[in-house]
C-alpha cells in the first residue's frame, strides 16, 4: 500500500467512534473533496503498517478510536489511518 502524496484530509469525529463509522465518515469527506473519487467502491480502513482496521492492534477488542488513542499515546490530531481499496 502506497499512500497518495497530498491526499490527507483532517476528519473531526466522536472519540468513541468505531471502525465502520470512521470509514464511512472518511469516504464521505474524501468524496466531497475529490470529484474523481468513487466512494461506492470497496474500501477498507488501514493502519499505517497496512493491516486492516477491525480490531485494536494489541488484542481482539473491536476498534474504537478512543481505545486506539490510549494504545498509541498520540494526540488525536496526530493519529493517521488510511483508506485503501478492499481486497
């Protein structure tokens, strides 16, 4: 997975949002800013290492932004996740 340079958008969401809602919010915002983006295609949410966001990295607990924040110990505005074509 190669990130597209200059294609980052800041997303403001609730701290207790799950992976599905986060992906939906990201696709909606990205589609609003890029007319060529097909939000109806099969997309997945990915961690920076390319692994699909379903559970938290350390364990089997379902992803929630606030719990991920507690694990990575970064400010919310420094958390980076990617949308990538589904496989």
